[in-house]
C-alpha cells in the first residue's frame, strides 16, 4: 500500500515542479543576453513614421533574475527600451521606457501591460494597463505581444478597434555589432 501511495504522489510532485510557460519565455530571451540583432518591419510601417528606412536593432543588454532590458534603436534614435519584469506570481510586465538624449524621462514613458496569465513558452500577450490608459487614453485598447523561437523575436502592437498594427521581426540567427548604450544608460 505504501508503494502505491508513493507511485500516486510522484506524478503530482512532478506536475507541481513544472516550469510555467512565462518562465520558459523569460529564459528564452535571457539566452540572448549581451547580443544584438537587426530587425525589419513586417506590418504597419509608413513613409515618414520615423521607422521606415531606418536601421532597427534590438540589444538584449541587461538580464537580472527578474528584469530584462532590451534597448530598441531606430537609426540614431536610442530613446526606447523594452523592460520585462517577472513578478512573484510568474507573470511578466512589459514597459516601454522612453528617454531623451540627456537621459531624462520622456513625458510619454513607462506604458505597457501585464500578461493576464502565464501564456505559452513562445508567446506572451500584454494588454494595456491602467497606467497606460491614464497616460495615453487612445492607447488604452493596445495589446502588445512578443513571440520568440530559435530564429526570430517578434515585437507586435495591435490597437483593438482600429487599423493600427505594427510588427518588427528580428533575426536571431545573425548577431550584429553591439550598439552603444541607450539614452539614459552608461556603457
């Protein structure tokens, strides 16, 4: 009887130890820490939007236990950093940190959202949070999502109820030269 109870409890223990998909996703990004990759707009770019025709580079610059910082450079513009923070519930918050050349925060910064569940290992969704809705009312229906696999990292934005859709795909198979620090950081 004792052996039967142990055999019954063993699968439950293994299930309890399974790594949540959000942690797998977070760790997939961490594997690229210190590396930089070039990207291309796959949806939503328009002439004159500040993105089309510019070199797009993401740099997985900083990886701590529960925070990953990824500057996103658009040509010479080093104002944007994506910040992924894992909380104690294994949910991830995506924030957009925008800075001026002098390092001071832009008036439109720290917007984003918290994933509503642990998602899938290769994709996480971030609906706009209340801070975003307060800061940028027209963006209150934004949903950002990131998908990552062995060959690409995709940053996506959809503004629900509108035609707004923006997507950039970064090629993870080809590292590029590591850029200098984003605005507000030091090398």
